[in-house]
């Protein structure tokens, strides 16, 4: 078994909000989330917009907004990933390929921002050489070094972000929606870069709402629904009519792909702020049983996968 890098156990992220004067309320965005990533493994987190994917990334990196509350446990290489360790590893062993190219400083030349801080001239020289080598690898010629972000095409900006993440020799890369806005060729290119990194032993957390992109390179897919991980499936399970997928929502997502049945499920996810006291999928589920309406299922092992569903628990007991 390959070496474990990141273990996230039962984390929840909520926001304290002020409503009507000094009254506070707690808005839960992520509930009871558990996920593991090993060396060389690509785990995709798949969820719709606003489902808390970036918050998960920011929680691992320790860059959540000040009004966010994070509960639960995270470990990195077996050590508790606390605030101090997050600060130490961030931008070094653990790097982020951010969701938006707006993370690039518009007023700074791209090579300078990729290199970042240096101790002295010697350190600067070494980092500059490394930056050039990595840029070259990603098809960014010397002329790019002195460009400002507004002079880059979308694909070039994306490659600058990937290169910047790689410059620190990361062991874990969190790629937050690395493909939107790119043409088909640039999407494939970006996915290939991530795959290459994983082949070199880097663990990748790929955050996306694009199931097709996730299926192209991931080993495992964790599906988010209403702030819960409802299934962690192997990529090889996404085949045929989805018979190997266990949760009804994962199957519905897969069948909704244009290359499959293009069949959309009626209804919508619970809204943020809705109190969830039963299975979050119950209103859309054709298999619901009595207890689905009474409590929230846990994420449990089933058929060597993980799934949050009472029906699967029953089948497991048969
Ligand atoms: N500072 C904040 N205060 C209150 N709520 C917040 C704050 N930041 C984020 N949220 C809430 O958390 C939710 C999840 O945000 P997040 O950015 O993680 O979603 P996402 O899954 O990354 O969406 P997308 O696919 O659009 O990037 C948002 O819908 C928002 O309501
Ligand atoms: S727990 Fe019940 S309602 Fe929820 S997905 Fe499973 S069968 Fe459907
Ligand atoms: Mg996001």
C-alpha cells in the first residue's frame, strides 16, 4: 500500500454570521467530511458550485476566512496538521493551484512572482534557474518571464500557476478547479500535468465540478452533496449504466452525462442554512426507507467503497 499523505477525519466547516443586530447564527457548509490521499494518488472532489470545495482546500492549507470555524481532525504524514504545521508546509510541501488566475499579482512580472521570496543573491540565482527550467518544461519561453499577467493567454496563465506550484517540489498539490475557461486542448494539457506529477509520487487533491475531467485522471472520486461526502468511489466504477456506483446521487450524476443517458434528476440540493436532520438526498431518492427520513446516515464501508446510505447498510447486512 502506498504511503499515506493526508487524512481528513470528520471535519466540519461553518460560519458565524450576525443576523438582526447582535444575534448570531451558525451556517454549516461542510459536515462530517473524511477523505484520505496517498503518495502518487489523485483524489477528485466532485461537487456543484457553492458546495464547499474551495473551503475544504482552504481548510487544509489554513487560509480559511476569519469568521469560519473548522472542527475535526487532519493529519499530514501521520502528524496532526495544526495551524503551525499548515503554515510551515503551505507553499512548500503542500501547494495550491488556485481556482482563479486572479491569484496572480497583476503588477508583478510572472517570473518574479513564481520565484517568490529569496534569502540572498545566491538563493535568488538558484531559484531563477529552477524557475526557468520548470517554465521551459511547460512551454513558457524566456520572453514570458518579463510579462505581466494581463499579457498572458488563459492557457499560459494556467501554466504559470502550475509551474509556480511545482517550484517548491510539493508532495501534496491541491488543484482547485484548474480547468474552467480553458479550451479542450488546454484542459487536456492541464490534466496531463497533474497526472505527470502524480506519476512522480505527488498526491493530488483535484477539486472540480467537471465529472468528465475527474474521470480522465483521478484514482478515486469523492462526491459532495449538501456539504456531505456521500460516496467515495473508484474511477473504474464509473462504467456501463453506473451499476457499480452505490449512492443513488452518484448514479444520477453519471447517467446525466451527455455521453450516457443525459437524464437529469428532478429537484435540488437542500439550500445552505437548511437544517439537515435526515438523509440530505431523501427528497429526490426513489429508494428511501423509513429511517432515511429520521436521521443522517454515516459514511461507511460498503463493497470496498465508502457510501453514506441506509439502503446500502441494509443490503450489507443481508
Ligand atoms: N466568508 C464567508 N462567510 C460566509 N459564508 C461563506 C464565506 N465563504 C464562503 N461561504 C459560503 O460557503 C459556500 C461554499 O463556498 P466554496 O467557495 O467553498 O464553494 P465551491 O464548492 O468552491 O464553489 P465553486 O464551485 O463555485 O468554486 C458558499 O456558497 C458560501 O455561501
Ligand atoms: S439513505 Fe435513504 S434516502 Fe438517502 S440515498 Fe440512501 S436510500 Fe436514498
Ligand atoms: Mg471553489
